C-alpha cells in the first residue's frame, strides 16, 4: 500500500504539474471557466487507472474485476480525455479566444496564450497516452520487454 501511494503522488506531481498553473491563470484573470471544468472532467479516468494499478499490484491482475476496470478506464479516458478534451480545445481556439482578445474583454494576451498553450500541450499528451493505452489493449494488457513506461 505504501508503494502504491508513493507511486500515486509521484505520478500525479509529474504528469499534472501544469494543472495548478493553468487553474491559477484561469482564476486570476477570470477567463475560460468552461475550459477549467472540462479539464477536471478528464480526471474521471484517473480513478479507474488507479484502481487498475491497485488490482495488478495486489495480485488481482488475472481477475474479471480487472477486465471490468480496464473497460471502464479505456472508455472514460477516450470519452473525457480524447473526445471532450478535443472538442473543448476546438471551442476554446475558435470561439473563446477570439472573444476574449476583442473588445470589451481585452484579456491579457500573454496569459491567455500561455493558458491555451498549456491546454493544447495537455491535448497532445492525452492523444499520446491514448495511443499507448490502445497498444497495450491490443497486446492484452502485457507490456513488451522493450516498451518504455
């Protein structure tokens, strides 16, 4: 259990280190609250990912529970982090940003563009993860010896 919580803390800090910065920029300048909401929606899949890790590392990697958790993880990841996130990025770039940089809002472009850059980098990272998740699923959940984590 100690190893699990250490891994969870390390992974969370490493992979979502930009989230607090993005949230601060969004709150400090009062823009893109919708973006902040769908960014948090993506975290629904993290529950299933952590449960999957727990099952595997407690010797339950060959159970039907893991199969159910894997399906829940893949489906929530795809729906929230690929579909919803991509739709959100499209909306942010085509609707929100043009409105925010124009009168009467005149949002500070540097901070707005920094936030948008962070969000777009997150979208690329989610697509990269989806490819890795799909490859893992195709190999029936086993990693090849040369695969990097």
